[in-house]
């Protein structure tokens, strides 16, 4: 028998009625001849309720105790869902993070999974049980309760699927799959039937926030077929399957267009072009815990160089201050910034075997008179930075240029 | 350094403000040079909230999953109290039932404690931590979450105190100690400074419901000094200390007067006085899960016997039906019952060494024209059943007869 892991988020289990609907779906999956492991989040609102209780005590709280507190949210859901399954006649059993021995490191509130001991679960599955697992939580080596951070239940589900060698890990969300781009920007955006892990990683990190990036990484690493689908759809075949590249896969050159509105660009120009200058420029920024996204370096005039990078827009003010200090120290000609920019990226594994994608992209943008401020490329992605007012126009132009509204056959 | 275990019930931790007040008291106890372990219940209302969620699914629920569900209540409290302690500058650490390895049997919803592993807690105490433990919950050998049943947090506290060889286990409640009788019945009732475990057991089981009877048994078995006191009082010296009998103890003949309004009396008369008749009479009652309290047997006429016993008033209707069936089978002369009766009991270890207590008791009741319907005696207790209308009169008459309003010196 195949094992299917299903994950339901807070909204899907947000009331007793919804928990009962989840129970029906789980039983339907079992009735198709599968063994089913269900991973659930806290009921929507519950985590915030717990956090607000804690905030009445203090704003900066011990993360160990915070994990003890909020991990109760999923524990409530596993008990209720298991009861609902039993009430509908299924045999079912719940497991907390501690009970499945979801071993993590000891970084409270954003722990990483190290190991899962699945022997008990396999025995229980073989005995005919549906298994209900608390997402988002684990224990460290000393038995302290840890949590995996926002969206950690996705990671729990993938880790369970990997450990159990599941046929598929199904992530139920409020969207019905992964689209060629955001339908709110391009109404012609089309749902993808399949996408590779690598593409999904680029899409997710670039703003199509359907899945936790860590869950996708994990799934890719352990080669767990991952399906994103809506809670209103039927399991296999629906939504978007994220998997490894294979011959049967729809061979589109470009899978989708991701974008990110939250970027800001910083440039320092006329700095000495010598070893170590990059780390002198970026060191103070990363030390201030500011995450750097794109980095581009150009050779300038007279043995100097120009250096441009992007950060999250929220970090722009802090980053520009730091960069100005560095500029003075290095005797830079100029430091300037722009927080009214966006990043648009073409993503597709097909790029590897298709030349000329970049020039088609630039030409399509030029046709709309969109000026490109910055370019960065990788194996399966080309990103450009443009003025934020061109976001919608640029996305639509590219969507049309690469024919994403039509399914390739 | 001495270890003090303190237990706070749901009302004492019913809001963030109250949790902060508990934190102040715990820190005050630590500042007197003690190591402190705090056992807490779920915030008042929380357990009922969880149960009502479950009841929306089903009325007859898996007790395993019910324990998973309601054990989250105490887990929330330990996190919040630990945060409050930390916010006030104390170092503190929380433990769930699973984390202290509070090993119980596997009888969900009324598990019994088998063992506690306290090594980690001792290490943490010696490192200067205040330890906050979730009451009411444990784990069985397989790691399933169990709960100890209503009032189980008292038992957790006593078990912790026993395992840690604590100087005292302080149970904070909404009463300020154990009284000679219920002050609502006899306003002259006096708070006792000390009482023995045995007396407390008799007082508790007879209706003075200050402490869980299992907690008192446990404390007596492991000789853990147990103090009952109000959340508004200061620790040592306050409330009532429940301990072993010793020479220094206030040598009252009678410690208190307990009573129970919830009794009903059943009599079967004229049954053959032969071996096995008692079990034939009581067997069907206990098989129906009806608890029997007092049992009295008199020799009747002509080789027959009369048999009288009491049950909880809620079980009266069922019990009388069963008894009538038995009466027919045994050819009894008569089966009758009375559910308008109460039990009044004198309790005191001093009885052992003082003759004539019973006759003083009966005389005091006779003086008030109170007819005694049934008598039962043990080493440290004399119980009488009387018409329920005489409860208050009887309790006051006895309270005065044995001088309980005055402290003996």
C-alpha cells in the first residue's frame, strides 16, 4: 500500500465543521487504498491568541517558553481531528512532535529537523490507523520543545513523507496550485500541472508564496513528490505537482514569471578595484542582519569599480546609512539608492537547453520602453530590476512573449 | 537549601494578572532561601473550553485523544508562568508531564503515578532555576499522554515533593485551611493549625473537599508535609499543616466534624443469615458501578438478618431497583429506602486513647431529640446517619459538645 502524507493549514482546520470536512477527505483518501498520515497546523487564530497572552507578560520573551506555549496549538488540532476521524468510524491515532521524536536542533522558534523515528508510525499504519501528526513542532536532544518557525508544518509534512518514503506529499492551501505568474497581475496566468523543485524554489523565493521554501528544499533533497492543491479539490491529479525533472514533463522553456515588490537597490561607485573590497562593502550590511538579494559588480574607470546590490525595502534606510559610512572609509565617488524598484524574474529549467532567452526577454521589455536597471542570471532564472511603475506592464509583456497563457503540448 | 513545592489551581492562574501575582509569591518564597518547584493547573475555564470543542465532535470520545487535548491547558500555564517569572528577573524553566517523565499507568483520564525521574529538575534547581511543572498530566510507558483526573494537580505536587524530598508541599486554594467543620453550617468553626493525614483522609472523604483524597493518601504514604492555604496568605506557618502525628501536635480528642449531604440509605430485612448473603446483596450494586459507603448488618429474628447500606443519592433510584430484585430472589421480608438522610462524622486520632466518645456523641444528639438511623465506627471516626433536616442542628450540637470552637492548649 502507498503512503500519502496530507498537510492542512490553520484555515482548513479553523473550526469543528472544517475539521470534520478534513476528516471526510482523509477517509476518502484512505478508502482509495492508501495509508494516510495527516499533518495539521493550529486552528486559525489560536497561535495569535497564545502569542497575545504571552505579550501581556513581556514583549521579548524566552523562546524556549514561547515554543512550549504555542506548540499547544497543534496539539489541540491533532486531538480534535483524531476524534473526528474516530467519530466517522476510522481508527486513528495522534502524535505530538515529541511523540514522533521529530528531532531538531535547539534553535527555538526556528529549529531545523535532524531526524524522525518512524517505526511506531509504520506499525500503527500497518495496523490500519490513520496517523495525525502535529506540524511545526519537534524536540531537541534534551527533550525541550522546539518549533520550526512560520510555515513549519509544510516542512513537517515533507519530512514525514521523506521518512516514510511516501508516494506523495499533498499540501492543502487556499490556492489551487502554482501559476505561471500572479493572476492578480496577469489575469491570463495559467495553473501549472507540474513544475520542478528548482523552479519552485526560484518561484517561491521570488514572491510566489505558495509554499515554505524550506519545505521545497527538503522535498527536493529527499525527492518527495509534492502536490500543492486547494482544500476544495480532490487529491491526486489536482493542483500542481512539484517533482524532479523528467522526460514526460511538459517541456516549456519558461515555467513562470516571479516578481518581488519589496526590493530596494543600493549602489556604491568609484571604489578601488582590489581584492577584499566586496567584503568590505557587504560585511557591515550582513553584520546588521540585513539580507542581501542580488549583487552585481561592474568594472568602472581608472582602476575603480561600481558595486550594486538589493535588500528588502524595510532595510533600505539602515543599509544606505551603513553604505555611506563605508563609502567615506573607502573614498568612494558616490553612494546612491533607490527604493522604488521591483525585481521581475523569468524561471524555467528549459533555459538550460535554449539559447537566446535573455535577449528575447530584454527585447520584450524594450518594446514597452521599460528601462532595465540591473540584471542577474542563474542557470534557470533571469532577473531584472526595473522601476516599480513598470511591474504589471513588464510581467504581462513577458507572459505574452513566452506564451505562458497556452499550455505547451 | 530546602525545596518547597507549591501548587496553584486554575483560579489562582486564571488570568495574566493572577499569574503575575503567583510569580511574585514564588519569587518571595525563593528569596527566603528555598528552592522552589511550582505545579500549576490549566487556567480556569480552559479545560471546559477544550472539552466543549471535543463535545461538538462527539459525546463519547477516545480517552487517549481527550488526554492529548486537555493536557494542553496546563502546558499553556507553565509557559506563561515561566515567562512571568523571567520577566520579573528570576531564572525559571518549565516542564510538561512528559518532560519530567511523570510515568503513569495507561488508564487515560484517571491515570496513577508510578514514578518520576527528578535528576534533571535537581540539576536545574541547583543551577538556580525555579521549576514550573504542568500538573495533572503524565505519560505511560509507551509515551502516550495521560491525565490524572480531576484534582490531579494536587497529586502531581505531592508526588514531586515526595520525589524531591521537599520540606513542604503547599497547596494554594480558595480556602485558608481545614476547619473543624464547614463554617457555613457552624459559624463558630475554627481553622486547624495541624491535622494528621489519617484525619484529613476521613475529613476529605466525608465531604470537606479541600484536597483531593489521592493527594492526601500519597502525602501520607511518603510522609510529605502538606500545607493547605489561601492564595492570599503567606507561605510557611499559614493555613493548615497536614502531617504525621507527633508529640508536639495539639492533642485534641476530636479534630473536626465532617458531614455528607449526598447519601441515601437502603435496607433489606429478613434475609437468610447464611454465608454469602452479603455478597449476593451487594454484588449487583457494585457491578452496576454504584459505590457503596457505609454498610451495617444486624442479626434479625428467626435466623434472618437485616442489612443496611448507603449510596450516593444520585444512585438511589438504580440501587433500590436492584435491591428489590435481589429481595425477591432471596425471599426477603422487606426492602426499603430513604434518600432524605445525611451522614455526620466525628473525626479525631485522639479517639484511640479516649473512651466514651461515642456515648458523648449519642447523648449530645439525643439532647436535641435527633434520632440516629445508622451507626458506623472506625479507629478515628464515628459516623451516624440522621434525617437530613437535622444536619445543621446535629453538627452544631457536636461542635459545641466537643469544644471545637476553642483551641486546645
